[in-house]
């Protein structure tokens, strides 16, 4: 009987797929310790969104947490993290020295293996990162990313077994050192037959020397079937998870897969009673967290619009925070066309976010008068122009033309690292200067935090550490007339996340997981907007084109602006949108402040025309 190995993904992908990666380390340590005692010796613990999320939402330092994880599991457990090729652990791609620093630091802080993938399957994007991982003494798991295509799409090559094995041959020809191979289907949309054919051919190409690991999610209800296909084709390792996070947008459950293998020639080398006890402990650890209902559902829509589990709940959580969850279905409907016209890059971070951000723009902001899309300038628009690498097939020429015209960029075939190494605002030197300017200690860890997390990383190091975890108490009120929302309050100079629920005049404010009952006195006035004396020109409101959070007020009251000048910046769905003056004039009012949540159509500022 062949024993199939597995990696427990509960403590990284489980958190990312079900809870938007927003979980405190102290809350799950009992389950992590119990898992190791039960014999689980291969655990995915960090990387991916679980790096940035610690700084953005959890008030934790990722490197300190890595040290704590290693201390908890002991020296022998294979702790694995996830890296996005040239993006390492962020949405933005990096220069070669930061890519090297990533591997150096993860080795220093106790990681055993790094799974290294590229959403476009551009092998050039795996080269620098893969060689750095091997150079610093980590095990390198090189990865081919998979997804299924929507029915009725006439695409003969992308995301077929032939396409995947061509990428594997390209990896072998490149000479990139690797210890094992993973096939990663983050959306769970591949068919079992495609999985079987791909891994069968990959096993023939690799022989018995290299382990093959298979990763999929249950979002489309196919995880157990696809895992079985992978095993029968020759996979050595599969990715699984534990209740209460298993199933739905996460991986299949360890015990469910154990049950599927009973009576076959395969088995998982576990004591099921011990795993059952670990799951009980894990359920207790997670009991206080708000579990989005969509994270536990099988969704047939995913077959048509492949939203990966790790991005689905992160996006729905952000839509809840910005009071626009009602737009989710429209965004998913738009995704099918966005994926097809974008060149069929795999729907996994960062490309999945590019897809969703463009779909969000199309659904919420609408199209231009000529039918063109309002292109996302930092993600999808740059992707179709080649700035993140080569897409599996060429993007739609019309979309490329829109991106050229709107972004003012020409298409490129240069490698991402070549582009980034020539950019003076990337790299160790630039991020060192940012730390020095801010008066912060210059360490390898701090350099990497700022490089991977940008301004939010810098703010974290300065002591601005907002809490963005959603506990059960923060779930929206169930009464039909409930009001409220997610806000950021400033208390003693620090930003604090507040969830306000209300029914009638009774308010419950949840701050850092603790609930308080508050009342608003009658006649209490809202704070007046900043304003300057108006002249004789007509006042033009500057409205929010989409819901989001104000992250920067660029122009002050009284500032003279030209047409097209940036007045404010809004962030929605990890996407920054510059709000520009429609006409030249003078800023007479600023109606919002940084960290304020706004709805589409809200008046952000008033500009007096010259």
C-alpha cells in the first residue's frame, strides 16, 4: 500500500482562504502544537498574503512570528512558505537584491521549504527567485500554476496538459535548481482529467527522482476528485487542511481524504482519532473569528470566473469593509471576459487580484463612453502590456491598445527583473534610504518589510499598527433597519479599527474584539468639512467614483489645481485610485480625511472653477 504524504495548509492557506489571512498567531498556537504532536510534520505556515496581512491587519511582525512558529514545532518539522516568484510575498514585483534578501531572511527565521510560483507561468520569473532559494540553503519547490477555463471558451493551448508540460520542460531546460515540483490550482477549477494527464506526463518526464505535490481548493467542489486523480497519476504529496477551515474555498479535509482512500491501494499515514482531536482544538481556537459564509460554500460560478480561494474571501472582506458587497456578483460576472482578454494568466495572486480589480472597475465604475474599459494602471493594464511577464497567450489587441493609450506605456518583452533592476525606486539601497529618512533602524528585516509592504510597512515600523481582524462580534447586525459599518478611529495618535453596528438609536462599537454599548446624543452635529472662503466661480463637487477608503489627501484647502491634478487617493480592493480635478480651479472644501470610508458618489471635495 502506497503512503501518500500531505502538507497541512490550515495555518497559511486556510487563514487566507477563509479569513482573509487575518488571524492572530497567539490564537492558533495550541492547534499548531497539537498538530505536531499528532504526527503532522509538513506544515504551510507563512508567505503569500500571510506576510503582508500580519503588518496590515494583525499588529504582528512576520519575522518575529516565524521565530515563534519554529520554536513551537521544534527543529524537525518541514515549515513551508509561499512565494510569488519575482513578487516574493507582495503584489508588487521586486528587484533582484530584494528577491535574494527574501530567501536569506526566510532561511534565517526558520523556514525549511519555499514554494515558488509565477501566475503567468513565465519561467523567467522563477529564475532569480529559485536560484536565491537554493543559494541560501532552503528547499526549493518550483511550481506550475493551473486553472480550468470557462465552458465554451475556444482556447486550444493555454491551461491544457500540453501547456503545463511545456512549462515543465522549459524549467528543466533553464537549469533552475529545485528539490520538488508542485502543480498549484488555486481556484480549484481544473478538471480531474486534466490533472491526471498533466501529472502522468510530468512523472514520466521527471522519473522517480523528484517529488510531485498537488494543490487544489474545494471552491468548485472538485478537490477530492482532483486529489485522487493526482495520486493515481503519480503525485507523492497532496495539500489538505483541517476543520473548521477545510472545504469550500480551502483545501479538502485531512479526514475526508483519508476516508476517500480507504479500501484503495493508497493511504494517508495518520492516526485519524488523533487528527480528529486536533481538529476539535483548532475549531475552539477559531471560534471567535467571523467566518464569511461564502468561504464554506461550493460555488458553481467559480467554474466560469475562476476566483481563487485565497483571494475570494479577502476581496469579500474588503467589500464588506467598504460597504459594497452587493457588487460582488457583478464583479464575478465581469471576470470571465477580463480573464479571456487578459491572456489567460492563472488566476492566482497577483494576477487574480489584477483580474478582480479590473472586473471591479468594470462593474462599479462602468465603461467609458466609447465602450473601452477604465484600465487599472498598476495591475491589469500593465500586465497586458507585458510588465509582469509573458502571458500564456497574447492578450486581446483591443485591450492592449486601451492600456497603451490610457497608461502612456508601450508593450515590453523585457524580463520583470531587468525592468526592476533599472528602477531607482526599488531595491535595497532605495528602501534603506526610506528607513534612514524616517529615523528607523536599518536592518535586513526592516528593509524587506518596507520593500514588501510599502508605506504601510513603513507606518508599521513607526508604530502605526491598525487592527483589521473581524471577530464574530463584528458581524453585521441582522435587523433589517441596522446601520453602521467599518471605521478607523484615532485614539492617542494611533489608528484603531472600529466596527459599528446599530439598530434604532442603540449602537454597539467593537474595538479590537471587545464590544461597547454607546449612544449618540440627539442633535449631535457632524464635524464640519474643511473649507476656505469662496470666490465668484462655480463650485464643482469632486465625487468618489467607487466605494473605498481615503488613504491620502494630496491637495489642501486653498490649493490651486490644474485639470487632471490629483486631489485625493482612494484605496479599494488593494487598488489605489487617484481622484483628479475635472477642471482647473481652487480647492475650496475637503470633505473627508485619511482613513475615512466613503461610498460611491460621496462628495470628497469642492473645487471653484477659475
